[in-house]
């Protein structure tokens, strides 16, 4: 059977005939503030990549995204590895990751930004990226093997079957490490962030696999920082604030745009407009109006394939407001995700809001995480997080 897709990547027909076939919404995790400690809980690293269920039926392989779309055409090297290393008929849940090996300090770490660039419409670009930034596949659950559906089995049984079925795999295919020891899990949470991972997943002992259900738990890193609010965007519903544009100063005194805070109620959006009004007369000397390209200044409004036709216009504010925001991680010099507004900080000098305040994870080698070798020595990471 030929696999056909729409422009949006949704399957019309599939090329595999297994006990479970795409599209399948993977089982998800709900966010919790503390690691669950119930007896029999299994802990594993939370990989920062693209969730992917690999379906293999003989010579046919399909890569299914979390949203139920096919990613097969974007990762030909993963398809090749699935044909080479996975069981002939199986459905394996896991994560696509890209490892950067030329970063600061020379230690390999996950790079989500490089992974995101792999989704490209041009076939020539897909081929080039598959060679220059190839993806690894990290397996963490087994849904089907041959003609046997495993989703009703408790997780420990599925894990044992996964280890048995994938016992011979080699990089770039991996089986994620797990532990039932709480002390080990807590150490992983602290240490593995330095390799680019963003937390832990906890799975109850009797957990079946239920697609689309949030039956697992995830614990992610949470931090706060004081940032300069130097602009805003309008909300699509009308003349109210849509998002605040956030900045931090580097060691040379250059204000970089690092991300946004945008999760506000309708009433709060109106209030914010009044609070920002005294700062809207920013003038032509605003640090983001033209940008300091020689010093690599990040400014708002950059277009990418992710913004599409989104309105990127923004309103400058005099860089005098300081806000405390919550965030989980940095991606280079910017926020990995949207920040959570906590409060205004009128007591802070905007010029004191620099990268040096950020919590720096210890540097760690992602290859050691993949090999199941967490005992290696971790070193503090100099410079920015």
C-alpha cells in the first residue's frame, strides 16, 4: 500500500499493517511540581526533541508526530536506521533528537533549534540537512511487536519487551535509560540539564499505554529572572496587549531580545495597556529600532518558517520597566519557551538585568546520558547558560 499525505501532512492511507497503525496520538504527561514517589514508579530522562512513534512493517517505515502527522519525508536517515536496526514489524514510541557536537566546551548536547530546522519543504534541503545535522532516535516504549499489541500490558512488561527487542541497537538508535531509585532520579534531574535535557518523566508501575491520555507525570526545571520590558505586541482581539517583549543586557551593555511573556487574561491585557502607557514615547534611540548588527544584537521581528504570516509588528517602550518572569530553560541566548509574568520590579535598575543572573546548569555530555553512564564527572559551565 502506498502512503499518501495531504499538504498538511495528515495520512490518507498508510503503508503499514500492524496491530496499531498511524495516526496514533502518543500517551502524554501532565506537569507536576515534584517527582512522584509511589512504589514502583519508573523515572526516565525527558528528551528535548520531537515526539515520534516509529511504525515498521517490513520494508515500510512511517514516522508519526505527536500531532498525528507524518514526519517520514523529513528524516530519511531515521527511516534508514529503522530499516537497519528495528524489529521487522513493530511500533516504537520515542523521541527524535539532534546532538550538537561543536558547542561551547566541545561537549555534545541536545540542540532543539537545529532539530526544528529539519522541517523544510524543499527536498534538496531535506537531503542536505539529513547529512549535516542527522537526527538520533531514542526509544522509550514498545506498542506492538510482530502481530502482538502490547498497549494493555503494564509499563514494566513493555519496558522489558523493549529492551529485549532493541538489545542490539547502536547509535544513532538508542534505548533510554530508566531507574526506579528516587535518589538516582533526583541526581539525573540536576545533572542531565547540562546535556540539554529538560526534566524527568515518571511512569506508574501499572501504567498501560493509552494514546492521547496524560497518565504520566513530567517535572521540568523552573526558574525566575528579572528582565527589561522594552516593547509589546497588540493582541489579535483588539487594542489590548498581546505579549510583552523581554530583554537582557550582555557584558558589553547591549540589550538583546530574549523572548516574550503572553499568557494573560482578557482583563489583565487591558490593565497592562494602561500600565505601559507612560513608557510608549520611546523615540528613535530605542536600542531595538535599528539594532547593533556588528555585535550580534537580537531584536524583535525576525521572520522564520515558524512565524509564517504572523504579524510581527511591535511597539517600542522606553527600556525602563523591569519584570520578574518565570522560565524553564534557555536556548542559547533566548528563552526556550514563553515566559510567565510574575510581577513588576520597580526596585530594579534595568541596566542590572543581565545574563549573569541566570542559573547555569552544570555541563554534561549527552552521549553519557544515552550510554547510561551518569557517573561521569560533571563540570560547571562557564559563561552564559
